[in-house]
């Protein structure tokens, strides 16, 4: 009965609210160290859309996001290398 109730609740949320059920499912499935950065990124995107307009992300936002992701990956590689030697 819980699965049926969850399905009905999910269908109602999908129909009547802008909340994505995929986002809710991922939030319940993934551990917090994955979800918190995604949530912070969503809040930053919402803020920049409201403050600078949606064109800001199309022009500069993807370049900024690419730089952040690249620097994060470089830092992870360096930390893995250092953890092997220390």
C-alpha cells in the first residue's frame, strides 16, 4: 500500500507543482555529499538568473561552471597523488 500511496503522491506533485519528482528521488537516493553541492549550485543559478538575467548564464555562466569543475578535478587528482605519498 505504501508504494501505491507514494505513486499517487508523486503523480499529484508532478501535476500540480513545479517540483521535479526525479530531483526528489535523486535527493533521497544519493548521499548528502553529492546532493548539497547540487543544491548550492541550483541556488547560485537561481540567484544569477534573478540578478543578472537568464542571458548571463548563456554568455558567461557555462565558462565559469567549466572552470570550477576543472579546478575541482585537478584538486582531486592532486589530493589522490599526495595521499599515496604521505
